[in-house]
């Protein structure tokens, strides 16, 4: 069980680093949309107790909301 937790943490850290590296050449609008989608996904997951539909819905709302900012 301990090995699985460690592997999960290492995988999540690696994915996070890769995601941030992919944001290096984004425009400010694209970056804000990605940040909004990430924040929305976290919010949706928290509000729906980890529901996949709530997480996806939050990501969609967050991405669209930040995409419309000027």
C-alpha cells in the first residue's frame, strides 16, 4: 500500500511538471483559460465529493469563465 501511495505521488508530480512545461509558450488568454479550468476542476471535485461529473463540470465552467475575461 505504501508503495502505491509513493508511486501515485511521483506520477502526479511528474504530470504537474510536464503540464507546466507545456504552458511555457502559451498566450496570456490560453494560460488564463488553463488556470481557470484547473481551478474549476478542483472546485468541482471538492463540492461534489470527488465526483467525475462534478470535476469535469467545474473544469468546463472555469475554462469558459476565464476564456471570456479580457
